[in-house]
């Protein structure tokens, strides 16, 4: 912060008459494409229909029995776990799945069982499932499929496509210095791309989807919706598992609709289009983002708080990035550092709505946490928000001073302004599990490797996606601009370097999720999920800022359209 940061707000306000004469910037963001569409859902009854609930419980019990009764370390059991995960219902069977994978890991890699070692599909699938759950399955399992020079055998390509696809999916769980998996990714990607023009559906779309986004990076709810339709036309599908997946999806969708309906009512009260017409009005997109972080019913309380925080953060980001003058931003930054409702009248009028709403969100959460004896948690969330806003102000100074910082200097600040460090901490504040301890919050606040890696993915993908748009607006403070200028690189060279850094950040995340982990997986998976959402929203442009047909379709499939389902009682 600059030298004036300690001056009283009243003194800083002496420039107020000049501030309103400044010509305002505008990014020309389109209005919300959703409006108050979800508001009627807030009146949906909370309780599921008794008949529906009973059917859900009966089907769940049958699927649980299928899982428990399948031979312990068989390929059949591994395949069943894969289907349960992709159908989006594995959260219902966490204990059973964890016990099975633990047994499989011990049997194959501690007791050295050699079963199925020459079946590329099973070896790859087993490896991916174990790594996804934190088991350090050794990559040496793939040495059977390589020649003396370390390259994968060409003879594998005469095998079936599903095996190559499974190897491709497994390779995305690699960590640093696993050359065999680096090679596997190159080998499978090249082959699948060459094969694509000659394939027919449904295999063609399956390969296409994999090349676009591997299973490991997909969001559970989108993948569940997509995979249910694929599984349904598979002649070998299990009718009980399919029915349970459909019913569970629809019941959970109703909960999310009602939740979003109530949050829409809160958002409507802020009247963003009138009070802050220059910002991105993106409540539904923000909710979809947070649903990627945690969709499970037990995280409803945490999700509502995180949604309000990210929605407010989006408004604040645009105040700094689009509209505020440097003097106004100084005032706003100082007010947030003080966190005091008493200074609200000293802020410019357009900032007041945002400032009061922000303080209310945290005060409301603090009150809720106090009832559980956990009010101390809110201090971590406030600390992160203050840190974020301080970094926003640093970036604003770069813009107004027409300064292109050195790349390393830019990244130091921009890893904070990407907001993923703040969101990583804040995502834990409302989680009601015992493992979210003071030690866990202290740890995440210290910017551990996993949150820094997710922040790198967020910042670099965001800056690449928004590069042209920011150039048109005259912004010089971006990772792309800084890197190109400092290292005399072309845009293409810069993008290649950034993609490599993103790949390395994923390896860091994968490494941090391997057991023994510093904290339980439900804490780490929040950060992994944040990285997954970025991959969806920013891989093909900034779809958060500029709503696309694809994003609208994804939101519609998860939050509006139920899956056609015929209950047993209706037959």
C-alpha cells in the first residue's frame, strides 16, 4: 500500500469533488442471461416425496450390495467402482469404495500379486482409481507395455481403443519425474487424434471428449449427466445402478435448485444492475462454480457462504479492474482493511452497496459459526479477503501508472488476485466436519504448494483466455504481456510456456494428494476441484465473463433439466 494508506478517510475524501469529473471506464459486460430465473425454485418443498425417498433408499441398498459382494480385487469390482464414480453417486458409498481400494493397493503393490498385469485396460484403470484416491500406485506397472528403448510398443495399437483410452486417462495422474507417464500421454494423445476421423459414435464422441478434457479434470455433476446417457445405451448396463444414478441426480438437482432460488432472492436484494451497472452480473455462473467445489448435500452450509463470497469478489474485482479511480480504490482498500461499518458513508455512493453487503455476508456467517462454537474461523476468511483486496489495489496502481511489471513481480501479486488462495481458505470455513481444525486453517493460509499450484492454473489460464479482451481495453498488467516483454517472446511461445507451467502445476497437485497427506482428502479435494472448474471455464476463452452456448448448456443440464425417469411405482 502507498504512503497515504494511513491517512484518515475524511482527509482522503477531500479529493471527492475531483473524482466524479473523471471519465469512467467500461468493459461493456453483457447483462445476466439468467436474470431471476431460479427465484421460483426457492419455494420448492424441501422434503422429497415419500415414495421417491423410499425408492432411492431401496436402490441405494441394492447398489451397495453389488459393490460389497463383487469379488474383492477383481477387474469386475474395479470396473464397477469406475462406473459408480462416473455416474456421480460415489459420494453415497465412500467407505465401501475406500475399503476396496485399500485392499486392492495392498494386494497388488504390497503383497505383489501379478494378476491382470498384461491387461492394459485393467492396469490403467486400476492405476487411475488408486491415484485419484491418494494411493501411490507405482508407474512401473506400465513397464510391461514398453520396449527396450522405453517407448510404448506399437503392437498395443492393434489392441482395442478402450485400452489406449484408459492409459491416456491414467497418464493425467502423473507426478514429477515419471517419464513413463509423460511418454504415455504423448503416445496415447497422438494415436487417439489420428484415429478420431475414422471413428463413429458413440466411440468417436467418447474419444473427442477425452482429448478435450480427461476424466480426472471433469466436474462430477457434468460428467454424471453426460455418462448416464452413455451408460443407458450400453447393452451391458445394470438396470438397478442406472435407475439409482438417475433418481439420485434428480433428487440432488432439486436441492440445488432450491438453494440457488434462495440465493437469487439475496442477490435480487442487492439490485446489481441498478447499483453497479458496470460489473459482471453472474450469480448463476458463480453458483455453478461453487457447485464444482462441492455438490454434496452435507456441504450446503459451506457452499452458500462460499457462493456469497465469490459473488461479492466478482463485484469487487470489477470495481478495481473496470470502474474505480485510483483515489476511490485507495478509499475502498482502506475501508476493507479496517472492516468497519462506521466508515461506509465516507465511501463513494456506488461502493457503499458492495461494502455493506460484503460485511453482512461475513457477519451472518460469523453468527452461524458462533452457534457451533467456531466463530474463530471467520477471521481466516476476513484475513484472506483483506489480502486479496490489497493485491487488487497493487494491480490498479500498475494500470494507472501505465506500468508493465516484470513477470516475477506480476505473478507474486497476480497469484493472489486470481482469488484461489482466498477461495481455498474460505471453502473450509463453513465445512462442518471435525477435521477442519485450526491447524488446517493455519496451514491453508500459509499458501501451501497445492493452493499455489491451483493459483498458477487459475492465473495463467485466466490471462491466456482474456489476453485479447484485456489488450483491447488497454491493460498492460497481464502474465502474457509481462512475459512477452521481459523475455522477448512471441505470443505463441509464451502460451506454450504457460501450458507447460499449468501441466507442472497439475503434477504438483497430484503429488500433494498422495498419501500420507498433510490433511484429510476432503480438505485437499476442495483445491483440486477449484482447479477443475478453471479448466472448464477458461480452457476455451473466458466463458465466465462472456457466457457461451456451451456453458449455458452445461448449467442447464445440471441445474434445470431433470433426467427422464420412470419410478417403479408408476409401472
